[in-house]
C-alpha cells in the first residue's frame, strides 16, 4: 500500500500558497466537489474553537494554518456570519480587499477579509495577536458562497514596537535603595528608647524616706533580712550572688528592709 503525500516527511517542504492559488485552485475545487489527490486543507468549523487550539487541528502548517470553513450566518442579524467562539470573537478590520489574477489584472478572483481575535464579548474585549485572513468568491461568481477558506496565524511583534518598549524601560529611573522596603528587615531595627520614661523611673527611686512600708510591718520580724554581722558559717550557706550583693552592698533597699 502506497503512502499518501501527507504521511511522507520531506525535508524542507513548506506549504505556502499564494492568494491566487488559494482561491483558484483550492477553494474553487472544493466548492465544485472535484476530487483531488491532495487533501492538505481540512474542513472545520473554526468558530467552535479558540484560535490557540486550531494549530493542533490543522493538517499542515508551522506558522500558518488553513481551513475550509462553512459560513454560519445569524438569521436575526441580517445574514451576517457568526464569528463568536467560546472565549472571544473575531472582529473585522477595515474593508474587504479584492484579489485579482497576476496574469490578468482585470480578472476578479475573490475577496479577502482580515479579522483579529478579541478575548471577551463584543463590543468590549481585549485584542490579541491572532489574525485570520478569510478568502471567498466574489458576489458575481455563479458558484456557491457557503464555503470560505481561512488562514490563521499569529502576528509577529515588529522591531519598531520592541524598540519603543526598550526605550520606555530605559527612560524609567531605577528604584533607590531607600525606597525598597522589606518587612523581614524590620526585626533587625533597634527599638527607640523613651528617655522620658527612664528618667521618670529613676526619679522615683530616691532615698529611704520615699519608700513606705505597709501598716503592721513591725510585727513581721520573721521577714527581716539578716544584717551584715552574719557569721562565717551562715555566710558559707549563702551561694546566691544576687543575695550577697543585696546584703553586703550599701543600698537604700537593704537599709530600708533592715529598718
């Protein structure tokens, strides 16, 4: 069994027909129902899919994908084709352009409509870089107009637009170090000390007369701290540096507690 041309992998092979070839050979042949040995362009209702899915459904193409599309019209809107997809719509740009034969410039072959895909719903939506060229027979042709040929591709960003973006980025000054704030660095910042509160606390710690004992303290003799004339045996049992400093170091607190 011989392999079909589509099953052969030919190095360097590209499918890049001219607009005249698309209309005169492929579109007319399909509308007339003539069988051809090459079924390169498939029949698909592309409006059931978003444009980024169409490359997977095309029979051939690397940067341009071709489809025969039946014209689906809105009966309630004057017969205008319905070009709405699941997540957006195709919007026409400008007027249709007439396609003439290169050999005979007076021979009108068909019309070309350029459309751009928008995400969302009309009349709004956001413009994308997906473009479609729709080719159809002229109104004067006796053949059926219910079939069109569509070429789908993504519009490349021009060098001019890239240069403008680069110029805008260079015009913006870089952010200063002081303007960069990191919450994780706040924990290393020293907390400010309120001098007024410290001074107030030191002022309250004054002489013996500023401290008053509660009523009945004279009856609590058992709570008195040992005086400084402790014996060596008693001193040997005290191993707390804090208590040693409290007893043997002159302090207004020790004098008050040893009233």
